């Protein structure tokens, strides 16, 4: 069992492209967090009082 | 340009490894957020409307969990629970520890949101004869939800970055230590 960051470190240990793969991992984390943020905004719109 | 194509080549070679890691991160964090949010609402309710002994117990739980590092919680759910006969695998231990951690944070968010609602709202609900359940679901929760959503999103985003503390394949020596400790105790 290995999550995204550990998998990234495994890949880096094979090809030594540390900066590039950490950047890719950062992008993937950003994508997950952006999806959560959009979901939060969607729920906020749903529960807001219409003005 | 050559370096970038070499990088893309490496990404393509490692695509399944990356996708497996991404899938695990997403599943652990989403499960932890969902379970932690449900438990957190109960914690928030107990902190706001519970009687004195219940408030004391839940306050101790919240403060203890919030003040404990996630790594310690993961280690505790992986090793300590096994000594009382609850054998969780690495995934379950990770989800359990993160859900407990998330619940203490969500509990405080819910408490803050509920306490920010003016007392007049509850009094008005009582005046028209609503029960506590009706008051909560129809009057308090819709208002509290609006207040707590931005902070809840913040906590959820934090939870996505926490699975790095979960038990991994790099822990085989710990696993055997757990088996030894369980055997020694029993």
C-alpha cells in the first residue's frame, strides 16, 4: 500500500527526475483539492438564501 | 525540449504506478472526510447541546485528538488496537485514524457554527412548538451549514494531504513487531 507521494518518491528513486515528478504530484494534489473546493462552492450555492 | 520529452516518457512508463497512488490517496481521503464529517457533526452536537458529563467527555476527546500528531494516531490505530483484538489492515488503520482526526476538527467547526446562530432562532422554534429534532433539522442546521462550509472545505483539503502518514509497504518491520507484541500480550 503506497499513496501518491510515496509512489512519486519510488519513481524518483529510479529516474532521478525529482523536480519534475514532485511538480506532477503537486499538480495531482491540486486537482483533488480543486475538485473538493468546487464541490464546496456547489453546496454553498445550493444552500444559500436566494436574494 | 529533449528533457521534457524524456520526462513525458518517464511519466508514461510510470503511469500505472502514479494512478494506483492517486487512487489510494483519493479513496483514503474521501472515506476519511465522509466518516469524519458524520462523526464530527455528532461531536459538534454533543459539544453544543450535550449535558455536562457528555460535554466533558467529548471535549476531552476533541482536545486530545486535535493535539495528537496524525502519525501517532495512525501508529496507535495500527498497533494499539491490535492488542485489544481489533486487527485493522493498513488501509483500514489509515482511514480510521484520519476519520477520527477529521471528526475532532469538524466537531469544533460545527460547534462554532451552531453557537454563532442567535439564541432567538431557537427560542422562536420553541415558541411555535417544534421539537429539538425539528428545530435542528429545519432551523439550526441550514443556517449552521452555510457558516461552516468554507472551513469544512479547508479541513477537507487538509485531509487530502494526510494519507502520506498511512501505513505503507515501507513498514514490514513494524507489521512483524505488531504480531510479536500481540502474541506477547496474549
